[in-house]
C-alpha cells in the first residue's frame, strides 16, 4: 500500500511539473507585473489584489510548483505593506506561510528573492505578542538570499534597507553599493525589468547620499563633544 501511494505521489508530481511547463510564461508575466507595481506610487492596491487572485489560481492548478507559491507570497507581502491594522497583519501572515511553503519545495526558488522578501516580512512585521516579526530571523533570511545570489538586485537592496533601519550605516552603504553593482552587471538568473531596475538605482543613489550626509553630521557631532 505504501509503495502504491509513493508511486501515485511521484506520478502526480511529474505530471504537475510537466503540465506547468505550458504555464511558465504566466508566472513570468505576473512576476513582471509585480515588479512594475513596485514602481507605481498611485493606488497599486487594487492591481495587487487582481495579481494575487491570478497567482492564487496558479497555486490551485499547480500546488507543488514553488514558483507559484513564491509569487503569490511576494504579492501578498506587498499588499500587507499597504494595508494597516489587523488586515495588514493577516496578509503578512498569509504571505509568510506562502513563501515558507515555496521555500520548503525549493530553497532556490527565484534565486534568493523569495528569501529576501520573507526576510523583509520578518523585519517589517511587529514581533510578539502582536505577530511573528523578528530582526534576528530577518537577518538570517537576508544572509541566505545574498549567499544564493550575491548579484541579486532585490536581495541586496532589501538587506541595505534592513541595515539602514538598524542604523548600521556602514553595512547599509555596502549593500546599497552592492545593489548598484548588481544593476550594472545584472545577474542572468534574476528576472529583469528595466523600469524597476532604474527605480532601484535611483533609490539606492538617494540612500547613499542620505548616508553620506548622516556620516558628516555624526562626525561633526563627535568633534563637538
């Protein structure tokens, strides 16, 4: 009986993976739309809800394909960042569960980006007793992300934001510079979107100026004391 179940499960996995080949373009298209929405300032939430519904349909069609779960989790995470209160926490928890499910199926899904987005969730979500947030866990996940793909724009940028929030400006500067280097070289294994990459470049440049000014201020403050 055990072997029959094992054979059936293996056959199901193979059939799911084979049939998914015909819908890989759907995931790629949704991923590009998700990147584009990160650049938008005006009312991205309704479009995110639409994207989430489309990604959820893919997870129902292909429950064992990690790309579908990771994409849905990343979209939900962005939704959570735009919604306040209990609803925002609920979305964050859903996003965490989806990303963890994707990473349990394939730790290399989206080559570090899924780990980076999960790390960002842990960093920005309140901790106990309100929710699951943890900067220690966030740092662990960011390290995994940049170890998987040191040239990931998304992973380096997220880690830079984390260090800036921690007021470790030396580390933040290092990872913002790593972001700019990643944009210039562009990792062939990370999905590319020109507008999104240019947007990240502008933000990284702005943050490096901000860090430079903070360092000047802190230096003057130290001398005055």
